[in-house]
C-alpha cells in the first residue's frame, strides 16, 4: 500500500510538473535560438567593422607609402642642392684664396712703392737742402 501511495504521489507530481518542465524546455530552446541569433548578428557586425577597419588601415598604409615616397624625393632633392652648394662653396673658397694671394702681392707692391717713394723723398729733401745752402752762398 505504501508503494501505491508513493506511485500515486509520484504520478501526480509528474502530471503537474512535467507540463511545466516541457514549457520551460521550450522557453530555453527559444532563448537559445534568440541568443544564437544575437551572437550571430554581433559576429556579423564585428566582421563588418573589422573589415572596415582593415580597409581604412590599408588606405592609411597606402597614404603613408605615398608620403614616404614624397619625403624620399624631397630629401634626395635637398641632398642634390646641398651637393651643388658644396661645389659652389668650394669654388668660392678657391676664388677667395686667389684674391688673398693677389692682395698679398698688391700689399708687397704697395710697400715696395712706399719704400721707393721714401727714398725719392729723402733724395728730394737732400737736394732741397743743398739748393738752400747754395742759394745762401750766392751774393745778393
């Protein structure tokens, strides 16, 4: 008899709980489907965003490569100009050295001319003194 009561209670519990469990299972299955749908939608959104970012990064890489090329061209142009300026400076150094040599030569000529002028002035003053001495001897 106790077994019959147990079986009766068990059957009653199953009759009450089983439909609720089946209802909950259905809700769980529906929730799983909703979650899977949301996850798949998020994955799709993320994939789209990642692809968009990859595209932007590829574009930026292209722009950077272009800028790098421009900078390389500018640097090479500046190097060429600097090489040209160095050549001009070397030429100017040569001209300055030549002018320095000419100035030294002119300075030596001027000094020699001053020495000759000094000698001539000394001779002229000596002659002047002699003339004055001779004039002093002449009768008046």
